[in-house]
C-alpha cells in the first residue's frame, strides 16, 4: 500500500522518469500506430524495431562509446534501410509482403546479434550495456532519455496536427490524395520517419522485440471503439498512455519485474477488454445484435404462421399453440413462448387456448407474407427462376424487405394479385 | 574439427527442419505466422520448464508446441471472428505472449536455466556439447537427436502429404473440390511449425527461428519454379549457411546462430540480385 502511494504520488525521482517515459512513449506510439494500422502496415513497425538493432551496434562501434546520438542515429538509419529493403524485395521479386518483412526482420536482427556478441568481446564492450536495447530497461531511464521520448511524442503530435488532412486522405483514399496533388512519396516518408523515431525512442524503454506491440495494440483497440479518425487518434494515444502508466505501476509494485513486458501486457489487456465490450464492433455487442435479429426473425415467423393457418382455417379465431408448432416445425413449448412474446408486443391476443392476430399483428403479418410473395413474383418475372427455386430465397428476404422496399417492388411489378404459385398476395394496408 | 561437427550438425538440422516447412509457409504467404509462432512458444517453454524441470524433453515439446499452435489458432479467430486485420491480429497475439514469456523468465530466473541471451539467439555451442546419455553411453548431442526427430517428422509430413500440400498451396479451390483436407493440411503445418520452433529454440533462440523458417525457403523460391527443386535448394542453403556461419563465427568470435542466419541472408541477397524481376524490372509490371 505504501509503495502504491509512493508511486501514485510520484515520490521517487526515478519513478517520475519511468512513468513519464512510458506514458510519453505510449502517446507517441498510439498516434503513429493509428496510421500504421489504417495503412495495413502494422508489422512494419515490428520489422523496423528488429532492423534497428544492428544500427545501434554500428553506432556504438563508430562512436567508440555509448553516445546516445550515435546509437539513435544508427538505429534510425538501419530502420530506414530495413523498410527500403522490404519495399525493394516486394517490388523486384515474386516474394510477397509477409516473406519480405520476415526476411528483413530476422536477418537484420541476426546481424545485430552478431555485432552485439562482437562488441562484447571488445575491451569497452562489457560496459556497453547494449543488451538493454533488446528488452528495454525502463528503470534505467534518465532525464535525457525522457527528453528524447518527449521530443518524439511532441513531433508525432505536431505532425499529426499539421498534416492531419493529408494523412487522413493518404490512409483512406490514396488515389484521391494523389489526384489532389498531395505528395504521396513525401507523406509516406514522413509517416515512416515518425514510425522509425517512435521505434527508436521505444528501444530503451520496452526493447526491440516488444515495441511493435505498443504500435499495434492501442491503435487496434481504439479502432474497435470508433469510426472517426480524430476520436481514434485520441483514444489510441490515451490507451497507449494508460498502458505505459499501468505497466510502470505494476513494475514498481511487483519487485523486480521488467517494465517493458508489463507495458505490453497492459496494452494487450486494454485491447482484449475493448474487443469484448466495444459498442458496435465488440464481440458482446455483435452477439447481442445477432440475438436480437434472430429473436425478431423468430417472432416474424410465428406471426406469419398464424396468418397462414388463419388463411386456411374456416374459423380463424381458433389457432392453437399446437397448430403453430406443427406448421412452424418447432416444439409446442417454443411455439407458446413465441406467441407469448408476440402478445407482449400487442400483435396477438389469447382467448383460452386459442390465439388470434390483433389488427396491428394482422398488418405486420400481411407485410411479411406480402414481402415473401412479392419477392417470389419478382424472382419469377425478372430473373425467370422456375417456381421450385423461389420459396427458399423468399424465406430469407421476407425478413429483410421493409415496408418502403415492399411498396416499391409492388409498384414496379404492377401490384400483382397473385404470386407465381397462384396464391393471393395480401397487402399490409388492406382491411381484413 | 571434432568441435565443429556437432555444432554444424545441430545448426543444419535446425535450419533444415525449419525450411522444410518454411517453403510452404512462404508459398502460402504465411511467413509472418512463422514469426508469430516462434515468439509465442516462449511462455510455453518457460512453464513446461518450470513443471518438468528439464529442457527439450517430450512434455516440453508438446506443451510449448501446443501454445504456439494455440497462438496461431487465436490469430485466425481474432482475424475472422473479431474482424481485426490479419497483420494487427498477428502483432497483438505474439507480442503479448512473448511479453508474458519474458516476464516469466525474469520472474523465475533463479529456477529456470534460461536467460535472455538464450531466448534471443540460443546457445548452439552449449546445446551441441550437451550429450544424450542412454544406458551409460553418450550418443552425441541431445539437440541433434531432438532436431533430427523434428527434421524426420517434417520430412515424413512433406513426403506423405506431398499431393495434398501441393494442391492446397497452389490451388485451394481445386483442393476443396477434390476433397483434399485443406484445413487439416493447414493446421498440421501450423502444428509442426510450433513443434519445430520449440525444438530449435534451445539452439537458436526465438527470433532466429523466424529466419530459419523463411530465409532459405525464400532464397530457394527465387531460384526455381519447381516445388521439389525449391525444397532441395532450401536444404542446400541451410547446409551452406550452417557450415559457413560456423567458421565465420568462430573466426570473429561472435554469435554462431546469428552468423548462420547472416550467411543465409547473404545467400538470399545473391539470389535476390539474380532473380528475373531484378534483371528485367519491366517484367514486374506484367501480370504474374
């Protein structure tokens, strides 16, 4: 509890650096990752991060010591070379994006391993501490590192604010963007540079292997919540920041657990929660929607069957639950449950064991049956389908065609009196 | 030379077993699935390690392999049911599992004979020294036996299901019509990739398995149009990179597995420079 309080109040200078570093990194990668996700380049960040490793090592070898500018510059250059190599392999061979990304990622990384092991044999290599670029070491962040991350985050935010319209068009309609005279190559280069800068900023915090997670998960989670780009950008930045904060918090509480993986797992957790609960696109919302649609279809079917039975019966008021069950090919209990549901909506009435349609229910039932039979007529006339090919399609379409569409189809066909099977077509507005 | 042989053997068997499957991963555009699986097996390896207390035993192979397989299935579910873009699904699932694995390694560092270096580039020289002892006799490096078994399993899979693999890779529609179990082939491929990734993990680490899955296969793909030739060429690249990688690594005293991959990357670069579309860039514009 004491530790929690110390963390939340940011008592330790070290905690301040860690939290500031991870939160700023989360914001930067949320913003940049959004555009990567929308451009279907999520894994390019992964490749960039792995490709940066030999650059870090080369920077160290050239500078002869652990100088931040040399390391970051090397990483940036190697990352840029990696993305160029991916583009070249795709353009000039029959290999596709997956192989191109995989090859560049793994070969550059292997080169990084080779250079790293070489550096470790050097007299200066032992203190190089370059291995922390592999898994990151947020605990060792100092003010200067945080300033670098902050600068990258500010750059990302500034670029998004300044070039918002251009980026948006590039993501959603590259063709229109080009025809409006936006410099596509330049914009892509800016986005790629932002991606590379974010990756490099993240190397020290979460490491080469895991930075790609921060670029993907917050943006993917944000995508689930909204269809609007500004909202998505804000959410992705917020999710990224929250991942950074929660990861740093758990790391400070859990003893010696490394921050990087905890930040990544927090981002994955936010994504999982979003996947389930997000409105519209979330699994729960989609399940609910499907169940509602199924319930509506079941209700409409029950209503239709009462109408069809009434159509055949001499005394229309005497439809029983058993009749509906038999006609609809369901169990009696299911049929009764459906009828009870229809009664609650005011579409059927019950008199002892006999069920009958109310005027509203009758209108609704006639709409469904009319949709079915008008659609059959349409298929037979316009598509010249034989009579035995009509019913099944109409069984589905009767739940899709709404009143407006029914009216238009009816008019188009000249208000036919009978369907292709010779049965009379009722109309929703007619008096029974 | 007696030092070299076991290491080269282990290196070749790892790369060879991987690229047998890698050829099909590349052709089926599932290269990043190999990346995902080889990272995702890490938590499985650590947990199996904690439970069984030894590395590369059968329970470990099956336990960790099933985590890789589950990750592959999870990615597909996320893509199909969750309607998340394929690349984003891959990126989220494998990084989360890998992060979990790293966390477990850090948490149980004392109990697990695994460290971060091993996770990244394996310890092929140590693996090649660790002998399999049966009935008081040393039977050569244990890693060679395990990778050899993986190699033979993959070879048997490729030979036994040659027709099915070929058909479902090049003409999935015809495969479906002909009643070839395309789904079964797909999942068998993913399952074997997981097992092979676990088997190779000890020697080459999580990240370099990706290279062994994809790089020799891609190089071979650029050299031929025939599937059988491609598989053989991938083996040749694997062997050449194991041999040359070993000697270069010893010469410069650097990571052996890393150097093997760098050599295969160099072979790929040559194959790429000589591939037809590189020579005649206009051909790239023509429909393939």
